[in-house]
């Protein structure tokens, strides 16, 4: 599992002209773009949620857990693109939807179980993701 996390002051996901998930303007929050590969499982999703929740990337070296920062979770299979050869990315390392969808959901649920306020995109939908990066701070999380 890979999570590209951005520190944001606001973020939203729109599908078919309707906002389906958002972090309203706040002091700080996190936008988590989540990619799943073939050998990921629920235990990895839980560990990644714990890592993100405790990651000290907010002001004054605080974590989302420290201040109750909201998190917007968006599925992002393209995090597993292979661009080594040619000009057309290969998606072979990305897990298929029947594997990935429950794990993205498990990641979001694990965050909620930790106490996070979580908004979500729509798995597999064509989404427009808008965000206001803060810093900017962008990190790739992997286990």
C-alpha cells in the first residue's frame, strides 16, 4: 500500500458535479491518496492508517491525532504506475478493484476507529480532486 499524503487547509472530491467528500477550510487537514498492490491486506491497511494518524507533519510537529485534523481519503491506483519503459504507464502492480476497494475502505475505517474525522471519494469513479496545499508538504508513505 502506498499513501501519498498532502497537508492541506481544504480539499474536496467531486463526482458528476456533486461534492461527495470534503475537508472544509480548517487550520490543517490531510489529503490521503491511497494505492493498493496485489499483496496488501487488512493488516497493512490498519498499520498504514496508524502511521498516517500519528505522522508529525502538521504545524509545531503535531500529528492529525494530536489536533483531530480531518482526513480526505481518495483511491488512487495510479500510485503503482510503472513508467520505466516507453511513454505508456503499466498498471500491473496495482491491485484489481475487487482487491483494492475493500482495502481502501479498511484504511478509512481504521482511521475512523482511531478517532479520525474521515471523508472519502468514490472508488472507481472519475473524480475531480481539489485541494489547497499547506506548506506545501507532500510525502509518500510505504510500509
